[in-house]
């Protein structure tokens, strides 16, 4: 029972007690008063009538006596008038105690007993006694007036009680508003939304409660800020360059190696950029001027990276920089390299500055690895060596220049226009294929999620999203493709007999990655919500996730979308955690359900203590906010054991299984690995 209801019941009981007590006192006093008045009236009437009858009794005029009795009796105030003469004769008038219309309810009359005493007096003449006169008052009038008084008071008290209770509810609602705000604050804290209540209640007790809650919020914020700052500092020291705040050599090599080893395939271009004679520039201009030049280059590359969030940008050493840009093929790669080259040559490294720079590039492509096909994997050392060879070729020119590493290419290259036609054809025919990557618990026994991957087909075979997605973003088709993926998944849910049979038991989330362009599109928000309304029974099976490196520019739009989807039962997660430059405060600001650690941190985890410490720190922060933490891209037994030790809630990778291209097969799949 709520405190408000308890106070209302207590107030009602108090009002009822006061009403009962007041009615009792009123009824007791009024009945005594009426009884006294009835007896007094009977005595006065008897005295007066006896005096008037003296002469008539002496004369024996009984007619006159009857007339005198009738005059008094007809007034209706007396129940009985009796004259007993000394000669034994008697004159009497008597009325019924109850009239035709009862003066009060029977229960009230039986409850209130008006004991009326008959008034007796002698009729005398001189010293001679002539008879005895008895008069008894009628109680009907007393009961009527007494009932009227009681009924009026009851009605008055009922109205006053109703008014008091309504007023009490209004007052209690006003008084309990601070408690309601504290309750909402506590619920928001459980939802990782930390804020302080600025408006303090006037009541001293409630004020102390609000101040205590605010102090707790400040303490939680302080703990979270300390943990986040420690983890961010570790990430910066391990993976960021001190001068340019780009990735350092180690961070770049680690992430590029993860890209090159992905069995899902990859497609992009690797660039090595070198400023000519930077050592001489440092000696002539000074170290500060050299650092300033590096900072300007870093700012330009960071600005360019904001528009290409999936690219990897780093400073390797001195004035050497490295970039990896996702691209679909050689033609797209050339466009990206030229764009980057033009940006540098018109900003930080213009001809007017007299500083030359050269760029060496190599296209890195790997098709989706299928069973029975030959692996086309290129190692990190091979990729860097070939890009360095292209750089040396560019440095033979006296002016700034970029060169590509010459390598055989048997594939027929599509132009941007041809890619657009092909992608629009896929959208029109909805010819997209979904694969499902199970995410297992840390023991490897149960599936807790499925990651949804998309594929398209062409004449050469299956193409993974890593190959065709850069061209989708270039032609601004990402919202349409994201919507198609979700619609296709919902349709597969609808037609899956296994899922319908096991619907009450299967409550695993299917996670779909959204692009930044989709999150920024309000039209996409409306279309997505309409799609969920069309298939409401499957909303609980869906989760939407975005890459961490894209949150910087989309956070406000993502928060709006997340709150709209939360009402539908759709969860929100963050993918590629550790690859972004955003502070971890977004974990509090967004209504998240889980985090997925980037695979580049999980590869070789058993040999990288700093990676392990970083993941452990992320797990601690996330668990304090009731978030799940998942690892992906694990392919070795030793890395799995190391990842388990960090405390993550689940993991996925080709070690367990490759993505499954059938929904029913994915639902029926169970891990068959032994646990330690």
C-alpha cells in the first residue's frame, strides 16, 4: 500500500471518528434537552389547565371541562390528557404515539429513547381538592426535530469530509512530488541516466532525502569518470600518437592486420605518406616548427577522417603517415587516393610552403573465404612492403606525387556508375542474402545473440559487405540497404516455421549494424518504425548496433532513434568498441544494452597484456552500467581463454563456426566445443 493511500485512510478514519464522536455528543445533549422541554411543557400545561378548571369542576359543568381539554389536546403537543374527579368520573383524551408519517426511522426511534414523565397536578378550589389532572407530552415532534438535526449534521460532515479528502489528495500530491521525482531519479539511475535534482523540497525530511540522492549521483559520476579516464588514458598511451593524436604505428598495424585476416573479406587501399627531407626541415627550422607541421598534417587528416570514419589514419614515425581507406576496387581506390593527395597538397603541404611529399599506395582485396576456395590473404608485412615500394617509385619524381604499386589484376573493374546500377538493381529486386554469426556465452555452450551479415551476388560469386559497402556510402544508398536488410530479416522470421514453434523459448537478439547515414536520416527513422509496426511480434528479437567510431557525429540522432525503438522492444548496442576517439561518457548518455569489443583487440590477446587490461577495464565500466560485453573475431584457443579471463559475457568468431546462411540452421546450431 502506498504512503499516500495510508495517509488518506488515516485521515478518513480520523474524520469518521470525529464525526461519530460529534454525533454522539450532539445526540446525547439534544435528546436530554428535548426530554427536559417535553416534561417542562407538560408540567406548565398541567398547572395552567388545572387552574382554569377549578370553577368548572366546582360547578359540575363537564361540557365546559371537555371543551377546555379539547382546546389543549387539539394543539397536538400532548399524547394524553386525563382528568380524574373525586366522584370517580374521568375525562380523557389520548393520541397515538406514532402519526401516519413517521417522524423518524424506526431504528432511530429505538436508538434514542425519550423517557417522558407525565405531569400530575390537583384541581382545587380553595382548600378543597376537586380532582387530579395528568398530562403527558407527545414525542413525535421531538423525534422529528432531533432526526432533522442529526441528518443535517451527517450531510454537512459528509460534504466536509469529501471536501477535506479532495483537498488532502491535492495537498498530498503537491507534497509527494519531490518523492516522485526522487523515485524517477532512482529509476533513471538504474537505467544509467545520472542527474541531480535542482529543485529541493521545503519539507526538511524530504529535502534530506533529495540531497542524499544527489550526493549518491555525484559519487557515481565520480567513480564512472575515474574509470573512464583511466581506460581512455590507457587507450591513448597505447594506440595514439602524442603529437598528432592519430593512431600510432602499433595501433595502426594491429587494426590493419585484423582487417587483412578477416575471413569476411576486405577491400581497400593502403597509403604510405612521407614528407621529404623532414630531418633537414627540423634542423633548419627547429623542433617546434617540425612539430607544428606534423600537427597541421594531423589536423588535415583528422578532418578528412571525419568524413571517412571507417578509415585508419596514423603517424608511423617522424613525418611518415599511413592510411587505410575502404574502397571497392582499383578505380574507387584511385579516386580516394587522389582525393587525399589533393587535400594535403592544398592545405598543410602546398607548393608555396616548399615542402614536398610523396604517396605510395597499394590496393588490398580479399574475397569472402568459402570452403574449398584458395585463401588470398596478404600479410601485414607484405602489404607494407609493397606500399613502400610504390612510395620509393613516387620519390623518384622531383615534385609531390603519388604512385600505385603495380600488380596483376584479373578482375574486371567496375566504374562508379556501373556499381550504382548494380546496387540499385539489388535494391529493386531485394536480392540480398543474410548470414548469421552466433555469439556464444563464455563457456561456449549457449547462444546469446546472432550477428546478422549481408551478402550480394554477381557474376563472380558472393560479395561481402566489406567489398561493396564503400560504394553504397559513396552513392548515398546506405539507408535503403539498411532498411532492406531489416525487412528481409523480418520476412524470414515470418516464414520460419521453426521460430514460430519455438517462439516462447527462443528469445535471442539478432543484431543488425546501421550506418551513420541511416541514423542521421529522419526519413529512415519513420520508415524503420513503420516496418516494426508491420511486424510487431518480432520486435523483441531485434537489436540495432552502430560502430563506435561513428558515434561522434551521430550521437544526438542515435539517441532519438534509440528511444523510439526502445518503445518497440528493440535494443541498442555499440560495435567495434575501442576503435573510436569518443570519450566513454556516451555509455551513460545512450540507452545501450551491450557492447561488442573490436576484433583487433582480441587477436593475439594472450600475448598482449595491455589489450587484456583494456578489455577488463571496459568490462568493469560496462558491468557497473548493467551492460553486456561481447568479444568478436576470436580464432585461437589461447585467445579464447584469455578473453574469458577478462570477464566478458560472450564471444564469437570463426573458431566456433563460420556465419550460417540459413535462419533455421542457425537457430538449431549448438556449439560442440568442450569447456575447461
